[in-house]
C-alpha cells in the first residue's frame, strides 16, 4: 500500500523555522510532490510543489522567499523548509503526490492522487 507520511510539525514563535518531511513508502513509483495547507474554516490551499527530478519548483506567492521545497537524491523523501514563520502560517500541512504527471509542478488539489495525514504547524505571535 502506497503511503505518504509527514513529520516535523510543531509549535514555533513568529520568526522561527520548521522543517517538514514527507516520506513515501509501499511501492516504487515516480511522482511530483506538493505541499498544501488548511487552516481552520478555510479551504486547503497550495503551498509549493517540486517535480520528480527536483529541477522544477513552484511556490504560492505568500511563501516565496520564506519556504523552500526539496527532495532527497533517492527522491522518496521530500522537505519543506519554512523560515520567517508568521502566525498566519498556522495550519495543518499536507504532503501530496502526483503520479499521473510526475514532471509537473501543478497547484491544483485535483492533480494529486496521494495524500498524507497532515502535520500541525502552529506559529505563536
């Protein structure tokens, strides 16, 4: 069974940093990786994406210059380095996989067929 498992969330003060990880297990497959987040009462929104090879990345405007998406050389682990965190970054962060278009960096939730369980990020002011 294919699974994505996130880790690394927690409580941090404004201006601090966190690094989220997402590990894929269960099968060998190629996929583009995306990170999304959902705050209470809000829609799940796109944060960042990286292609299978890692050469292409895409970011939501509200995280540009603060967050960096990457993946391991083995490609089965992805990361979201989050710096200069703000209280409005508080949300559950989800890792997602796009197996249909592994070389893409799509922003649409519907493009992703694999989802992790989410990890809570809380930024205090």
